[in-house]
C-alpha cells in the first residue's frame, strides 16, 4: 500500500505538491489508494503535515495531481476536505447533479491528457439536493433544464419502487438515484470524449464512480463499477 509521505515528501517531513515525475510514475491503483488514506485521516480527524504556502509556490507554474474528481456542488461535500488533500494533489470539478457538459468533458480531457491525471472519479453523495429536485420534478428557470439531465437515472430507479414513494422524502430512492446517476456519468465519459476513450483503451486512465456518505464522512464503495 502506498503512503502519501513516500510519494510526495521532500526530506523535511512535509508533504509537497505532486511533481510531474511523481504523477507520471504513479500506477493508477496507487493513485486512488492515496485518496483512501486521506479519507481515513479525515475520519480520524488527522492531517498530513503540509506547508500550504510552500505548496502554493510549488503549484504557481502548473500542477500535476494524480486523480480528477467530478462531483456535486454541495457545500458539505468538498473532495479536498474529506480526502484530506492539499494544493496540487487533486483536480476537482463540481456542478449540481454532476452532469457532463461539453466544458466539463474538455476539462477532464485537459486534466488527463495534458496534466497526466490517472483517475477520473465520478463522486455522488447521499442526501443530494439536486437529486431530490429531480425526484420532485422541480421547474425553476435554468435549474429545470439541469434537473432533466438527471431524470433518466431517477426514472430507471423508480421502476422498482412504489410510485407513491417517489419523492425527495424517500432517502432510499434519493441515494439509489444518485448512485445510478454517477454510474451513468462514469460510463458516458469515455463514450463522449475521443481523447478519454483512447486513454482508457490504452490503460492510461481509469474512470470509476464513488459515493460519499454525508452521515459518517466515508467515501463508501470507492471505486465501484459495472
């Protein structure tokens, strides 16, 4: 099992931002294991020894994180926080409902092809307000259009649930729809991006899904795939 200290330490006891050489040499499985270790520290209320100003200096001219997270905009679901990572240690793209716009796909391509990230993680979370809005068929300006992009995941889940229970008050439905939504996005990423499709076929990146449980701080089921 890799240790963050052995991957990004520089002889002074402090964790440093990942260099291009470190990220390039890091196998995809080890890149994701670092996030598991960070989540363990978060839940134990521990922090790696980081000099934030030093990391800021190290990332001024570019950064080379090993993972890229595409997650929800929720204020209580910051990937940097609950995976206990510092500056230059992960890419993070966030949008309500984590749907895949053209700009998001371009950003993921940049992180992978140009900066060398080894993982794309689609990370949903429990008690997601965007998912609840989709379950309730909320209609409100541009929000309605965004929620319609989540609706297919909700529809695929409600087929096995009593229609009377299909509201945002049903947390089981909400979380099942969130998981289905993340899986669909993870599957769609390489299908909708020629660059990422080539990298995935060559084994240069992995695209996985995960789920963050807000009630206990655990990145459960990370990674999962179908």
